[in-house]
């Protein structure tokens, strides 16, 4: 296999972490990729760094957006420009382990041989500190995940996802401009009848600075509740049912 993988990375005020993240892409054992790095009008040196690294590696495609539009809009810009058969997402402060692409592509290809229409894969990951040092807390993933199962757990992490765009329509990969836009996207794809296939290998480090948005537990509760009620249109009773399971798993994942 030597198909092109398009990696979409939204960038905003990420100069501190950006070079290390890109190095983790350049260090992949599977090297047929393009990195579409969409700078969302950063005020720091993020875009200068992207431009400098792109001069040395033509696989890096820096895009500059005028006006800060948020991560969903930046990802959508990159998704529309993607030239590869495969589409992956990577946040600008996370790290990929060297065999991430190689192993995930092989896994998805094997599932396609078994199931035909498999087009959506994700992997396990490890929490890391502000220096991306893994802390041993690994989020393991189920072998397969369907819509109703996904509503009760947010186990699909953005930087682990891989789509085969010959199986998944590109339009389904475009993210709504809402909070927790990534989770809303996975649910929408699964609601269409697709299955997400989980590779239980720790291939990504999820960097969590102490003051990151994801560390704000109350905000996370609001976001998931709003997705149930507004995005999915679930009743109050169904929302509460799924929320209880989500809350239990969210706490267990961080212990």
C-alpha cells in the first residue's frame, strides 16, 4: 500500500508545541502523507514556523486563515483541500508514535477485507503532561463502535481517527461549528450506519496542559449534554440515560 494520507491539523497559538508535533509526523514509518496545517489567524509565530518547516519538507502545506474561526472551520478548510484517499486529524499539541499511520492503515485494510465497507478507524491513546510525557493512563478502545454505543462514551479521540474517503463521504467528515465538534462528527457518521473500528494500540499521546479546555469538567458536562439535546435531538429521558453512562466512563478513563 502506498496511498496518500492527508493529515489535517488546525493551528492556533501553538508555537510552543508545533515543531514537536510536526516532527512526530515526519518520523512516521509510513511516509506518503501531506500535512495540511491550517493556521487560524494565530498572533504568535505559529505560521512563520509552519512556513519555515514547509520550505524544508514539501509534504507540509501551510494555510493561513484570516480571522479566527475556530477549530471546526480550520479542520473543514483542510478537509476540503485534502488530496489523499485517507484523511487523518491531528491536533497541534498532540504526538503520534512512529508507527501510527502504518499500523492504523494496515488495520483498516484488514477490516475492509473482512467487512467490505469499513472506512473509519481509531486507536487507543495515552494521556500526557504539558511536555507530552506519557503518564501511563492509556485509554483502551473497543474493537467496534456503533451509534448507540458511541452515545454513552467519548472514546474516539480526534488525533487517532483515520477515514478512507472512498468509503466515507467527504461531506460527512466536515465538522459542525459547535462545541465538541469532533464528537458531533463521529456521531453523525455512525448515525448514517457506518461502524467505527478500534485498534487497541497506544499510538497517540494526548497532551493535556493543566489549563486546557478539556480539563474544565463542568464545561465538558455542558458540551456533552448540549450534543444530546441539540445535535442529536434526544429526549430528556434518553439524554439522561446516555449521560449517566458517559459520566461513569469519563471518570473511569481518568483514574
